[in-house]
């Protein structure tokens, strides 16, 4: 499986959107400070993810969520949930 995921920083409230094939391992790497782009934003919580069978579709979705209308829609959706 291929995962697109969203982390929320408890420190500054900002979102991080990523892609992985092993969601549990990748989340642990974020938590343990092994990911440069989120190390300074810890602690983090996993607030959303989507699973795909096709890597190409998952990577396309990640790009969509990082910019444009899909990013705005995602932020609205997540703020309604939390």
C-alpha cells in the first residue's frame, strides 16, 4: 500500500503532508526527530491519511494536497474535525 498522510504540529499548529509505503515506520521517524523537515515542529500527531494500491495515484494525490484547491479543501475539512 501507498499512503498520503497529514501530520499536525502541536507546537505551531501547522500541517505537514507526506507520502510513504510504511505509515507506522514513517510516523515513528517523525516522532523521533529523524525527519529534517519536521524535527523542529515536534511534537506531532497523525491527523489524516489515505491509502492507495497504486503509487502513481498516491503521489499525484500528495501533490494535490500540497497546493491549490485540494489543499484549501483539506484544511477546511480537518478544521471541522478538530
